[in-house]
């Protein structure tokens, strides 16, 4: 079964450092998402991406965050200068369609745990 | 704004007994509702969804959910719980706009005891 893969599974970084989290969505999917889950809390939407541009972003997704799809397969989330409160599990997800029988079924990766010291 | 609420942080049930995990929603327009499950150190896995049609939706691993428009609820159910069903369960609703994002509830931990 196709899956979304994320790397690294765990990254530890110092506050103020840049971090790039990588995702390979399912190959025929068109819609891409990043979510965040702080330990023990709910899964929060960060950003959606379609047709090589951001389609929606949340209040959490401030200027420290950016996304890109550099080569048509990878989908990356960059945090420019990490803060302690960025420590969380980051999930990438992708979806094929927004309408019809498969509408909105997001397939999630296993996540990248980011620890900021 | 679209939102879902899961009123229980944890549900405990004995193996073999029926289980219910509750979810209520608030949406403008027709709701697209989902249930996902998260096992420890894993991503979220899709269980089932309601978009239109029959109010009783069947999904993976023997789970089902009942859409109730008058009560704005979408409770997850299973007739006979297994210990392996123990996990974190999230209800979700499609967000407004046309980006396909999902908005998740706070999650309910299901503990099935032998």
C-alpha cells in the first residue's frame, strides 16, 4: 500500500538553528499538508499546499516557517530559527482529491519528532 | 468556523464489550466527518468517513460510526472491543474553504482491558 514517508524520524536541535523536515507524499497525490502535534495535545493544522503554492496557512505558520516542493517528489517544511515551543511531532499528509468517493482522505506519514533544546 | 469536540479524554472498556467514542461537530454547510486512529509513535491512520448517504458508516478493523444530524454527532462504535484497539482516536471535520484541510478534535484515548 502506498505510504507517505518522512525523514528524519527524530531530530534534536539547538534553539535558533534551522531545521528542514522532509516528506515524500504518495506519488499521484496533489494536495499536501503539514500538521503539528505537541506532546499530549491535539493535532494542529499548519499549512496546505497545492499546485506549487500555499493554499492555506494557520496562525501558527508564521514567518519562521516555509514549505516547498523542490523537485516534484519531496515536500519540505523549514523552520528558520527554532524556538523551544517548536518542539513537537510534525506530520506530513497528502490527499488525491477533494471531491468524489476519495474526497479528503488524508494519508499521514509516521511523523518527525523535533526536540529543541 | 468548523470544529469538532471529543468530550472524553479517555474511554475504558473490557475486551469483548461494545465501545463508543463520542464526537460532536459544528459546521456551516454539509459536514465531511472523519475518524482517525493513532498508535504509539505512529502517524494517523484513516478509519472511516461520512460525506453523504447512509448515516451508519462502516470502516476499517470492524469500526463503524453513526452520523446524527439532529444531535450533530458522529460517534465511533465497535460491537466487540479488542485489546489491540487500544489507541488514540481523533474525530475530524473538513475545514471551510477548498483546501481539503481537516480540523481535528482533541483526541480520546481508548483503553481496552483483557
